[in-house]
C-alpha cells in the first residue's frame, strides 16, 4: 500500500497586510521540509501530520511525503508559494498511490484564488479519480462544496484551543485506512448555515460550541466515522466563510445527512450565543486595576491583534492603554517589530534607550495607518527566539521568533519579536526569561489559544478591545465576497 501524506496549512485573513511567501511555511524561513526530513521533524509532535505518519507506518505502508508546510496566519498566500506547494502534492499523487492523507487548514486563500483547499483537492482528484482522499482540517475551516465533492473523508478539530490536532489526524486516517483495508465504506454529508460566529465566542471551554463538539463525539461513539462542526474563520472575505458541519458514516448516507443536519440545526438555534460584544478599552483598564486587588494574575487579551488569526501583532492600542494607566508588574507578549529588536540587540543588555515601538504596518483594508509609540526602558534580555512547544497544543513542534528582546519600562516588561508567534505555550516565555505566573498583569496578543498552555495562570480575564485586522467589529470589515444575508451582519 502506497500513501501520499502531505501538509499544506494556512489560515488566511484577507484583511491582513502581513505577506505570506513560501518562506513563512518553514520554521526559521527557507523552504518547507519534505521526504525523510519532514517525516522525522513531525515525529512525536501533536500535529495531524504526525498521526498520519504513525498510522501509515503501523499499517506497513510505503510513505511518500512531498511537503510539510505550515505557516502562522497572515494575508493571502503568494501565488508562487501556493503553486509550489500544491504542485509538489499533485505531482506525488500523479506518480501513483493507493490513498492520500492531507493535513490542511480549511481557510486558505491565495492571491489568485479564494478556495485554496478546494482547488488543491480538485487538482488531486483530477490526477487520481478513484483514489480515496482523507483530510484533517482546522475547526476554523470555511467549508466549500468543492472541498466536499473532491474528498472522501473529512475530520476537523473538536477543541478550541486546538489540543486535538493529533487526534483529528487519527480520526481521519483511521477512516481512510479502514476503507483501503476493506473494513469501511465512508459516506459523507456536509452543509452550512448562514451564520458567522465571532471567534471570541468559539472556545470549547464554554457554550455554545462546547455542546456542539460534545454532540459530535457522541455521534462518533454511536458509529459515525467522523463528525465535525466547523465554526469557521470570519476574518476572511470569501463566499463560504462561517459555520458548517460534516459527518462521515460507514455506508449509511441517509444517517450522515440526518446527523449533519442535526448539528447544523443545533448551531443555528444557538446563533445568538456566538455573538461577541466588546467593552470600551477604558472600561477594561479600569476593571483590570480593580480585579488586581484580589491578588493573582490578571490576563489582558489584546484580541484584535492576534497573529494566530492573521494580525500584524504590532498595534500599540492596548499596550499604550496599559502604559497610560500606569500598570505595574506587567508583562506584554508580544510586539512584532524586527527593527526595534535589532536596535536593542545592538544596544545590548543593560542599555537604556527610547525608540518607536510597533505600528510599522499599515492596515489599508481597515483604513488604518501604522501608529508607533515612543517607549523608553532598559534592555533586560536578548535571545534568538527558538523554542519547542511543551504542549498540550502543538506539543513538540519547533518555533522561531527570530531575534527577541525584552524592554523593561519600569512598569511593563515588553517582549519584542521578529517573527510572528502567538503566546499559547509556556516555552515561549522560557525563551525570553520570563515567568508569567509572577506577573500581576499579563497582556497576551491572543484570542482563545492562550488557554492551552497559560489558562491555569489566570485569576481574572479582561478582554481588551484594541486595534487590528482580527477585530470582532464586523462593521469595520469591508466584506464584498461573503454570501449574504448572513447572521449577525443581516437580520435573519
């Protein structure tokens, strides 16, 4: 049995100015890994790709791994990068195989096409009309009909934070291998509802998504090969952005349709619970100061500027409010500013300097110019920004923040990085010499993923409405391609 296994993952924020060249898909830049190097790099990690490889090895399959490409979310993928990655996968399938297992995201948009995954699957199907194709997808998939038509099995994450990426690979891989071994006959149904859930209300630590994912697991326990609700990625101006579901059964198309519709109806009935209404930033700062009197760490979420949703990670609105409020014993992770990081490396540890921080990237889709802030402080740490995740999310995977520095303003220690990385793992703080549990205030440019590795640190949580292309204010996002009407943009 010969299997083509590949990874090509990107969540595209179509409003983001952050570029997405091929080098972004490789840790530390360069070109994504392939072959034995990719196989060894993913071994023992929490990726769906790792689960595919483990299952294929256990089945004694001949493995072809043409590319392992995974990038932090950003703007549309460069056309050349997309064609390179897709071409490697399609060529491998065209050379002949018995099955295909793909670790995709589900919300990839390229410069020249809106449905990155659908187009990839269409091309794979064109060169292998009868070969089974299994796909592991992110919970934030924007599901197109093209994706459904050209795949055999789809399974998506059932947790947010995504601590079940490896488990999702197991679910998709198990179903496809069962078909190849003559032990199952997958039948798949998918569908959508006209709703665009806010990301800040999508976490599985709370309702309504927690109940939806629990029902998916009940269906799998009752015999479904895979059951998934995709909450969708709303910061993308594409036709099918929003909530969808897919159910795969063993030979029972009617049951797959019945269960899929049940999940969609459950979600639609709870649509109001997916709406997030932010509070004014001044109120958030005042509330944070009051909560801090109880002791413990107050987590401040700069949720409008999260790189794991394609943010620039360099807006200074929330950090500026912290500085203006005079917060003490605070940590801010992190500001993306390679220029400032290099300036601090040149100055050295112990140096005192004043420099324009952040605000280097304009956001033309939102009509916003870059707004740096002059900040003074002492350099207290310098590093190369390399670390390996502890988990539970993406456990064992390598990250590279590039040249990093920590500037202590006297009240706030600001982590400055040169490559985008979301703070969801304690290892990121180890890399910059900070123990976040000792901070009175901990500002994170994150929405939900921070809960994976840092959730236990928070005594209180304050969601701070700052600035950025990850905004939950749909009125600020110029949608043109999104299907309408859709809730809550339109009265339904």
